[in-house]
């Protein structure tokens, strides 16, 4: 098993904890508020700073910062720490100003996103108020992303991937604790509780990683010059010059979501929330595999390119793409087949009703179709910036956004499809984005995309069809022979059937990616078992 895959596995386990708690957060949100005008307002308000977070923090900032940090680390740890402090200084100053501007101009931002909300009494004003409350989340989480990239380059993967758990914990705690207090003792909308949780969670996400950097030897006082005079630190200007094209190059999916949100606000009450719940579910496998592999691949590829080893960099990138497709293709098949019972199990409680489940499942079906494409883009775009190439991802990103907007207009206004057509358009453009980037990257980094990758994709597409069939048979069998069983039993059986057939066929046909993943998790379980036994022996 490669070092990248091992690192991604550790990140995946940590991210799994985060994503599970993220689903719990969405469950709490659905139970307390359902898919109402208030949730529509919150989702639009959160999307404004969150869009900036996705563009700058999780995407472009990591792609611009990590290769430069890795190069500085080859020279010395002191040079790398000086660059980190300087970049954090620039971010703290510039993004705080941007956040204040966002609060001041919140009415204009919300009007751009959701001018249709003005037709519903109080909905537009609530969106503006929530936007102002949540804007401080942006600089906090941007600094957390830079610190995460530094820790990854230093070989620390688990804790940075685990940090978002604190964001979810803060959101859940604030939702459960503050909502009844606001509802019972104030005249403010109870949805404010979730906004408080967002800001608190962003702070905790940065703080825990900053503490870890201190344990790694970072002493801020030693690098105070970089904080007050960041422009003099070598590498800072390169990071900032890469940031702008990096933002555009990684922007396609996020800008497509922005376009979808604008169209969805005119599709009636609940449409924005249904799309948001579906996209959150689709992000579950992306976060565990796609983002983890991207974060683990980038520092390794950057270091090998810095040491003039393009063949090694190409091999690691190829392995990452194969591992991503090995998991995300069957995950997409499972979500498309079992989406409705999954949503009913997770969300159909409290204020979230049966119609909400059906509409969310329709959106999830079409979002899941683009899951392999989303994950591949997450891995390939940072590789372009490790190569120092910013032009091609920018051009492809613009093409994808333009195509998505055109598809949205045609599907909704010409053919008059329902709101879920927005999810279908997003998946189509994400897949096209991945294909175009793959064609270009294969020429720029020889060996990164070859016959092995094509054969692997074909094998995993066939395995995904088997996973879908197994999950479908399990669901239909439960509906026919045990209709009174809870949805949890139905979903569990479908997952066991899908995963079982995936592992079995992988073993029979000796699919290396499946063997590697199974061996990793078996090894992890054995390691945990040995630890538990040793602790037990010590106690006795």
C-alpha cells in the first residue's frame, strides 16, 4: 500500500467521524426546522461565506500554499514556519476586512443570490441578518485550511482531518441548547442558534490545529518579523500569485452550486433546502475519499516534483485517482438506488416530512451521478498547481460554469423540468470538467493517466453496477417480505449487500485497489485490537 493511500486512509477515518457528525448535524437541523422558509434563508446565508471558504480555503489556498510550504520544508523547517506565519498574517488582515465588507454589503449579496425571497414576508431580511452573523466564519476556517496544509506537509494527517468534528459538535450543541431558549424566551428567530454554532465551530477548527502546530515546534515569537512584515518572507508572493488562478481553477463546482442556488430560489419554498440536504449526503463519500486523497496526494506530489522525480509524482497521482474511483463509483451507485430509504432514516423526523424525503431523494439521485467526477477534480486540480500550471484549470472551470448555467436555463425554462434538474446539470458539468482535466494532465505529467487507469475505471464501473443491483434487491426484498421493519434495517441490509458484493468480486477478480483498502482496514482493526489487549493486560 502506497504512502499516499495510507495517509489518505488515516485522513479518511478521521473524516468519517466528521462526516458522521455532519449527518447528525443535518439531522438535528432537519428535526428542528425541516425544509421551511427559515432553512432556505439559513442555507442561502451560510452559502455566501461558505462559498468563499470552499474557493479560498479548501481549494485554492491549499493548492497555492502546500507546494510552496513543501519546497520551504526541503530547505529547513524554520523557513517553512516563517512562510506559514507570514501567510496567516496576510489572511488574518485581508480576510477580516473582506468579512466586514461582507457584513456591510450583505443586502446586496443576498439580493444577488436570492432576490426572489423578497416575495415572502421576512425571508429576505432573515437571510441578510444570518449572513452578517456568519461572515466571521470565513477568515477562521481559511486560516484553519492553511494550518491543515502545513500539518499535512509535516506528515500529520489524522488531527487536521478530525478538526471539522469540532465544527459539527459546536453546531449540534448550539442547535439543541440555544434553539429552545431563543424560541421560548426571545422574539428572535430560533434559526439564529445554528448561526452561532457555525462561528463557534470555525474558531474551534482553527484553534485545535494551531495548538498542534505549536506542539510540532512552531514558536510564534521567533517568527514575529514574518507576522508584521509578511511581504519580506520568501514564498509569500508566489502563494498569493497562485491564489487567484487557483481560486478560478477550483471554482467550477462551487460556482455551479451558486448558479443552482440562484435558480432554486425561484422554485418555491423548500427547493433550496432539498438541494442542500441532498448535496450534503453526496459530500459524505467525497469528504472521506476524494478530499482525503487530494489532501494526502498534494504534499507528496509537490515534494517529488521539487526533488525532480516526475515519474514518482505521476505514479502517486495515478494511484490516488484509481483509489478514488474504486470507492466513489460504487458509492454513487448505492446512493442512487438507496437514496430514499437513507433520507427517510436520517431526516424524516420532526418538521421534515415524507414529501421532503421524496424531493430530497430526487435531487440526491442526480447529484450522485457526478460523484466520481467531483472527486477526480478534487485530486487533479491541485496537481496542476504543483506543476506550476494555472491556465488549463482556469479555462476548464469557466467552460464548466458556462455550460452549467446554460443547462439550468434550458432544463428549467425551456423543458420545464422540476428543481432536481439543477442537480443533474451540476453532475454533467462536473463529469465534463474531470474528463477535460484528465486529457490535459495526461500530457503534462506522463504516466499519471494511462491504460491502467482506464482499465481500472472500467472494472469499477462494472462492480458498481453489481453493487447497485445487490442494494436494489435488498431494498425490494425488505419491502415485500418485511415491510414493517424500520428503515434502519432496510438501509443496513442494502449497505451490507452492496459492500459484500463489492468486496467479494474484488477478491475474486483480484482488484488491487479493493485489496489495498480491505487490508488497510483489517490492519487498522488488528492494531486497535492489540492496543485494547495491551491496555487490558496493564489494567490486570
